[in-house]
């Protein structure tokens, strides 16, 4: 299922009260839940995060939120602070009250926790999943049907054909392979008393650990796919360090001989330079 254009969001920008209509319905929790699910569906349909969707969908110009972007206006409207600011009368406990009172606002729990962690510890992941991925695709469901083209270099060769000669025919075949998707992560269960009385920032070390483990889990999966491949894609080619040993004749050879079982940065740089020269 192809993602909808982000222009569909920006062309229909609305005030924060309209975009979040029903989310802060205290009288009917089911209405709040339906509004939260609707927001998540809209963000998913456009293949963007809820934070980005709110930033694009909410119009703040000419309103009391003119100094904020759409996402920030949503947090202010729903009373979801991400840090204490006593001089402004803002306490982090207000966010816990909002999540407890309006069930639909829990759709915003992940980005609020991310912001809270940033302000609490300035935490940023040194190793990021985005560094491993060149592109993404939106699918409907947990399974991707992947069409594989079965061809080779000989299928893209031109020939000189004499008069009356037989024209060579290329053979290109396709096959389908299914790739299953699985969720990553873990949750934190709290008691009712904790949700009502404890400050959200007490969760900081636990949420930070979950977030870091989540990123590492996805990076491990991406690395395994690079090394071993999956159903439609073959494994990454293996290059021996000895290919770049001194005297190997390679224009990218190192000045030393690699030791088996030990990573040689000189040899690795030679390989990187060769890859860069090939585009």
C-alpha cells in the first residue's frame, strides 16, 4: 500500500482544536480513544511519525500558539509538559494527569517520553538504525510479498548479428518471496497508584534503558540481514583482508600484511577507498 502524499496534510492544515477534536474528552473515554487511534491511522497512512504529522497538520500562524510548531502546540493544548518549569507554573506531573484522564492522549506517550529523556539527560543514540537503511516502504500487514528478478550480467549483453543470423534472446524471470515482519521492544507496567501519584521522570532510567535496547535490537536485526541476507536478498559478499596485503598487486593495497582474526584498519580503509572509487 503506497503512502499518501505529505502535501495532503499541509494543504489541509487546521487549528489545534480541530486536529485534536475529541482527544481531550473527559466525559467519554471511548471518544478520546477513538480520536487517538484516528490520529495514529492518519500518521501511518502518510508514512510519518505522529510528531511529524502533528507538526504538518496543525496551523499555528495567527493563533495563541504562533511561537510554536504544530507538535509543540499539541503538547501545550493537551497540557503535556516534558520538563518542569516552576517559574512558569509548569510541573511534569501534569503530563501524568493528562495521560490518566484522557486515554486517547496516550498515542503521544512515546514522543513525550523521548522529549522528557532528552531534557533530563541530553541522551542521544550514538549508533542509529537510520545509518543502516537506505530506504523504506509502507506495507499493509505483517508480511511483504517481494518480487525478485532472476537475471545475470549475460542477460544485458549486446551482440553483433550478421544478416540473416539468429538474434540472441535474453531470458529474464521473476519469482515471489514472502518476508515476515516482527515487532521489537518491551513495555513497563505500573500500578494505578504509581500512575496517579508518581512523577513521570521517575521512569527516566527505565525508559532510557528500554529505548536503548530497542535501538540495539533493531540494529542487530539489520546487521544480521546484511551478513546473512533474507528470502529475497542474498548475503553481503565477504572480502578477505588478504586481498589488500602488501605485494598483492591491488592499487589499494596496505603497507602491511593482515593478521588472521584481527581487524586491520589499513586494509579496511583500502577496501573503503576502492568502494568509493566505484561509486
